[in-house]
């Protein structure tokens, strides 16, 4: 069931559902999440079951404000606090040392916890309403509301199509960011970028004065984190990344007989086949991220077998899009 997330009655109903151990389709600025009370192990177990997600693959805990950190994390390093001050609420997840009693089922058996304060007004309203309940819900675990490894949802309709009418979903409109949050590990004395997103390496360096390391530069004791498996974010069709020259050569080779293929491209391309679906990619990274998952879902609905995508530029602002596309292609 989809409810209008801008209505207070919908927000209150969503908060009560979470308190009662139910699942909720929750809009955030990144993607829609499949939400449950982080401190209710049985409710969190429903997330893993519904998604078909391995129980040792941790979930991100969403909180209403930075004050709620003290309920989940043992310590906040100085550079982590600087990132909080700069980017919360927003699309940034911080991995911090976990309090022993907190969010056990959400953290995949690790002694760290991923925390995020979303900026979407509907998500923020739900999290604030949860704090006012008796007993309160202090944190909400909410991985993307899709089957594990598949394309993340960016509309309420995507969530309903994935899980059916039985799931309560708040409609907060199309997601503004469109790809999942940047994840920074803050447990090893320096910031380590585990998953790129809309907040870039350059943004992180400007905020805390330290350029984040990659997980390859500091591989020892890297915590597991959401959305960091090699193959992830995959549509039903097989994804292949190619440069513009390779794309045009392949289209020329197929000629008028080409079919069952969709092409997502920035450079001008031509095809002699009317059965090949060409879709122009925006020229900037933020706009591409906003429509990326919706485009992949649209291609699946067309019934194509192959999705050819022009490789994004090798620059910091495109890193999040490159990451999602590389993982989608790896699933093939």
C-alpha cells in the first residue's frame, strides 16, 4: 500500500508500523529503503528475508540527528565529526565503533556500525516521529528496497513493484540523488572511502583536511559495508561498458538486424536498426546518477537482453556512477 508521505497521518502510521516491528518502504534522498527498527532483531531479520540478503552483510542505521549517534557508536573521531558537521543531514554514511548492545542484527556480527542522517523531508519526519513514540525507535535500518543485488528503487512505484501491495510504502517522490550514500570508514584513524557516492573524495578532503584513502590502500581490517560486493545493482539484462568508439563499431556490425539491445550513451551514436533502443545520458554526473537506476529499470521493462553503456569519464565527480555501473556489469 502506497501512502502520501507528505501527510502527517502517513508519517505517524509509518512510525507506528516501525515500532510494531513491521517493514516500511521509506523514501530517502539517495534511494528508497526497506526499513525496520534497528534495535528489533526480529524486525531486522525480516529485511534480510524479504531481500534475500546474506545475514552477514551489514545494514546502515538511519538516525534523526547527530545526537542519536551516542546510542549506537562508542566514539566519533575528530575527522568524522567534521564530516558530520559538513554533510549531515545528507548522503553520507560513517562507519564507527559500535556500542556492544546496539543494532546487533543490523551489523552483520561486526563491532562497527554504519550511521547516516538522511536529508529527505519524509525520511526526516518519520525518524523524528519515531523518537516521540513510547517506547521510542532511535534508529531505522534501511537498505535499498529491492531484492538483493538488483537495481535500487528511486520511486515508490519501484518498491511496490518489487514487494507487492502488502508492504506499506511512503511516497516521497523521485529520489533527488539517485544512487546510494557515500560510505566512509572512520574506525582506523583516517578516513577510508568504502563506497563512492554524490559526496566525492574532494568534498571529503575539503571538509576534514584529509584525503580519504581507498580500501585498497589500507586493506587490513576493512569492515564489511552495504553495497560493496563486486557484483551488485544489476538489472535482468546483461550490462556491458564500452567507450564511444566500441559502441559505434558494435552498432555498425549489427546493422539493421540488431535487436534486444538498449544503449545508454553520452556521445552521438547512430544505428541502422529501429529495434535497438538508444537513450542519451546526461552530460553531468549528478543528473546521470539521478536517473541511472530508473533507466536500467526502464530497459528491463522493454525486455532487452543486453544493455550497452558508454563508460563514464574518469573523474572524481563521476566516481559514484562508475562504481554502480562496474558492479552492474560484473553481475553479468
